C-alpha cells in the first residue's frame, strides 16, 4: 500500500497534516478529520496508507516524500493501534465500529458495550499513552454506496474522539 502510493503536492501536504495530528493526540485531546471526494479518487488508498504508516513503524523509513517522512518521524516509535471500520459490512454503523475496534483489540465484538462512548473509551484505555487510530471507510468490495444516513453517529464519534486519545478519520 505504501510503496504503491504516489504523493502529489496536495496529498503530501494532507498526509503530513494528518500524521502531525496523530502525533499531537494526547490523553483527553484527540482529533477527528474527514476526507471527502467522489468515488474512485483515492480516499481509501489515502486512509490505508495512513494506517500503514502509523501501525507499522518499520515502514516509516520507506516513505520517500520528504514532507511526509518528516511528519512520520514525529510519531512515537511504536506500533499505533489502528481499527479499520468498514461501512456497509453490518446492519448499523455502531456494529461496524464494534467490529473494527474489537478486531484491533483482539476481542469479540460482543465483549464491547453498545454505547459509542464506552466503545471509544475502551479503545483509548487499551492504547495507554499512544493515540488509538480509527479509520472509517466504505468496505472495499462494495459496488454500491451505503444507503443509510450515518451522519449523526459519525458526528457523535468525532466529538467523543476529541475528548480521548483517539484520532478518528472518516472517508465520506
């Protein structure tokens, strides 16, 4: 994913900005960001590349773009936990969040609460002093857009993340 990613001036600046935001996450001070664009413009590849850089410290030295490399080096030298939330894979966004967070934590989804606050609090607690990164994107193998309106819950998740050591990124 990382080796196949081509940084343009715009994506380089945006990736550096997002990596800096991950680096700046602290206990009770998270970030939420959204990436909007038409289908096929590269939102998923951008998020996958971000996830690879933060979750695999050994890859950071392979970043060839100097702006991105500088920001990647600001990250803590450990593996940041990353939850991939795949929209369109369950009946509700809450179930998809539970599935993604549970997989990142190595537990079963039914071990998590049905409360967004408690799910994100559990994720934050598990990360200790690291940022817990949550990447929300439409599942790769879907041909159609997700038909439900997840806007309210996405907004709630963003507000919750801002009060925890969580970096939440959403592809719209």
